[in-house]
C-alpha cells in the first residue's frame, strides 16, 4: 500500500465495531490499530505500544499518547500523558514503518486511533 493510500484509509476509521484483545497484555485495540498492524506490516509497533502502555497503566496512567517518529530508517516511540509530559521513550536503530509519524491513544485499557476516540 502506498503512503497516500495508508493516510487516506486511516481517515475512514471513526469509532470501532470490532474490538480485539492482545493475549500478551490483555489490553484491547480497535479496527484502526488492526489496520496498522496488517497493512503497514507493523505488528511489532502495536505489540511494543501495548506492552509499554500496560506498564504505564499499572503505574497509574489513565490516558497515554503514543507518538511514533521516524527519520530515515531510525526512530523512536514516545509515550506522553496528553499534556506533553514524556512518560517513556523507546529508540530504534532500525524502523521500517511506512509513515514518518503517527499518533495513537491508549485509554480505558484500549489502544486506538485519535479518530476512533
């Protein structure tokens, strides 16, 4: 899928009729997140985000913003509290995510796209 197709497809997600459960973390995720895992071949990203979000939830965080930033083939995922306070940063020496950036939310034990919030 081309980058423009991915961006256009991501805009179609509003709410979610199907919720999935991650067996590793027991957190939930939406159709938009499943789309990212499948179409962007980014199961690694979703798994990493769910694992870190689970850790942050256990530490008392109720709302987490997950921001992936890629520069070339390197990048990082920043976890923030919604008020630009950084909770955790995971750096990657290699990242093959097709988009340069994307933002997700984790709230009520569910990972979702901002448009699904």
